[in-house]
């Protein structure tokens, strides 16, 4: 049986320093250094949000060379001075191939990735564009039961709930049902004139704070 859950949130930024400052201002805590993704030419910082849940700040690694593909999370398509934002979220699945096939929303190719001791498979659209403006999750399947959240310091932050606002909210809910999703995510409709966005409600030592994609 297919099962999936929220794995992590993704904040994109023009640099890690800018992204960390954004999260520090929003949540009142400082994320810790993660590592590099050689295949994607990116690097990250991380913040624990639960036993198997975290926040990732990701940006283009200036030390990386040229790639023969577009980077994930629309990083190659963003302006160099784009503001940091909650760009999308990742759903952990127990069978990424079956979940990708079952999804009514095209999620891209399944690619093998690594960062330090961690290995996983993840869906990446070839055109570099986030499906459904990032409100639909990227899928991930970790190998060997390893997970970055287990290595992170607990700074007193937990994800309370995640909300997505999109013109095709019913399609998004259908997609989540098709992959056996369970968790604190809700999708709401918006008008044709509105821009889709995400809102993460995060419990912090200073109370509940919000991260938004716009």
C-alpha cells in the first residue's frame, strides 16, 4: 500500500546567507549547515522540525561548475535578486516509482541523489519548473532508513500544519490521495487572479510563526 508523509519544506534563496537570515527573522532560530548536492550544483542549510521532518534552505552553490541540466526547485529560473521564499515541499513515500505512476499530476523524472552519507531518489521535472507552482509536492524515497532530521539539533521548532492555495486545489487533493498521503496539509481554492502560495505554521520557542511563498 502506498504511504506518504511530509518530509521537509524547501526555502529557496539567492544565497545561503540570505536564506538563513530570512528564516532567522521569521522563526527566531538559526539553521545549521547541511552540505552539497554535486549533481545539482546546490548546497543547503537545515532546521529540525520533528523526528523525521525538517526545513531546507537551498541555493545555487557558487563553487559548482556548469551543469548539463536545469537545477531543481526552479533555481536556474529565479532572478539573481529574488527574495527568499517557501518554494515547495517534499513528500516522503515508501515507493517512489509506484507513487509517481499513480499521480494524476506529472512530477518529472526519478533521479538518484546524494549528499554526504545520505542517498535518496527524488522526482525532478526536466524543465526545472515546480509542478502546480510548488503547491504539489516533490516526491522522495530515502535509502537505508537514513534521514537528515535525525542528525539535526532540536531548537524547539515543529511544523504545526502546511496549507496550499491554488486554483486547482481539488486536483492537488486528488493527487495526494493517489499517493496515500497522510499528514497536516490542506489545499484551498483561490481565484484566477490570485497567485498560488504556501503557508507553513511553525511552532517556535517564541510561539507560532509563519513562512509563506509570497
